[in-house]
C-alpha cells in the first residue's frame, strides 16, 4: 500500500525526469505498481482509510511520484454522475481542442506540500490512447475535470509540474480562449 511517506516531494530530481515506456507483458513489479497507484487514489478518497493511514486525498497519481520512472498513472474521480477509475500505461494525447480550460481554485499536487496559486491552462477536451494492465490498447474522449487530471498526470511522466504552466508575472491573468472550470474544493490533482 502506498502511503504519503512513499510519495516524493517537490525538489526531488525524480519529479523532473522523463519516464520510460513500459514494455508488455507487464513485469510483476510493474503490474503491482499500477494496481498500487489506483489503490492509493481510491483509499485517499475514503474518509476512514484516509484518516487511518494519513493519506492526502487525490484524484490521480503517477509512477514518478513514488520515484518509479515509468509511464504509468491512475485516475479515480467522478464528475457529472460519470466515474473514471482507470490505470493508464504509456498514455498519449492523440488530439485536443483549441479551447482551453483551467480550474478557478487552482491545481494541487500530492508531491507539492504548499499551495501554489494561479491558473493552470489545460486543453478543454482531449482524445487519449493508452494501454491497460493487460496490454490492451484503448482510447477515450475526456473533458472537464477528467481531461484536466489526465493532463496533470501526463505532465508528471514528462518531468513537468503543474506550476510550470502558471504565468509567473501574473498568476491570475486571463487565459485566452478558455472557459473556467469551477470546482468547490481545491484539487489535489495528482492530482
């Protein structure tokens, strides 16, 4: 079981490395890692387990965050009555909208302990491809929070942190061609 002590923090060089493609069939180690990532986000959203194991709630987590430089991440979230609970291996964005979006309350990250304010521009809609734990290819169309969270986690696989996208001179400057995404609680989009 992954716990907060297993998650590396901002400043660790592992967060700035580009992760490697994962070969199939999965090794036992990679399969366990993938399942453990999904288990973390599920457990972190369970109030009892989160309290018992001192887990910071998150909707996504990437392998580099537990110091494993592999192209794997997991998302677990519900939006508009639709749930996304998935492991993504070797994920890619195949196409994206011109229109952008951003979370008005800002993004957070399990690897970043302090609040970093500012708008993080993301594509509003994306079509993605990835492989599941059995090595089967799949595609999805994502929008809203699901698209934002996918892009946040994909950035981790490329050594990019969410705050790299924030305008350093004016963190809350309007983002051209963007529709704000309203979310009441702050998103630890790693979330």
